[in-house]
C-alpha cells in the first residue's frame, strides 16, 4: 500500500503545471469532449507508466548494489530540482495528431509527451525503489488522473488560479524528502 500511496502523491504533485497537464487543457479546449480525453489519458498513462515501472524494477534487479540505491536517492533529489523548472507546451505539439479524434489524439499525444517527462522518470525511480510494477503503475496512474481530470473539466481556470510556483515547491520538497529518505535508508541511518 505504501508504494501506491507514495506513487500517487509524488506524481499528482509533480504533474501540477507539467506539460501533460497543459496538454490536457489544450485538448479539452479543442475537442470539448471530456470523456474520450480522460479515457485517452488513462490508457496512455497505464501503458507508459507500466513500462516505466517495469524498467525501474528490472534495472534495480540488474544493478542491485549499494551505489545503485544511492543513485535512486539522488534521482529523487534531481527530480526535486527539475520540478522547480516550469514546463511549456506548443499548440502545434499538442494538436499535431488532432485528425484522429479526441480519444486517439489524446492517447498518442499523452504517450509521446510523457516519454522522458519528469513523471515518467519518477515512475522509473519508484519502480526501482519499490520493486512492485503493478502498485507503482496503479499509484502513478491515480496521481496522473487526480491532476489531469480536473484540468480537462476546468481547463484554463485551474491554470490561472492555481499558485503553480507554490505547488512546484511543495512537489520539489516531496521529491527531495523521498530522495533523502532513500539515501538515509541505504546508508543505514535508521537502524
């Protein structure tokens, strides 16, 4: 349960103001069909985050060493710094596949835009940390949906009213604390 809850919190906070959340707003504004957009986000996230958590788990098995665990802790600290950098999204990037309809456009766009994104990198790190692909994928998908479903329904109103710098700092702090916790646990500071 810890893997699901931590994964949900990490990704929900990291997703606020992220380019995929901005993509959800652009798609919602363009298509005005929330259900296919939400389903596209769900399917793309399940596929992308399953693969990311699997990569994390497999890499951890291959590199199960003290240094690798320190690298996982350092990756969370790096994510803290990356979270502080605001994302942007070009309208052209968001709607280049718009000819496929709301669901398929969302599915393709979310899957591609999520590649190398901070939430995907976080999912890889969480997969390495928890060694539980399904729990991590479930948690990160819930986090993505918690952040993106309101964006689909409320669109630009969320982005305009949410104090994104404060939310970014909270998300960065969460990543930093997790990174310190993993590092401290690896070093044996807790017993």
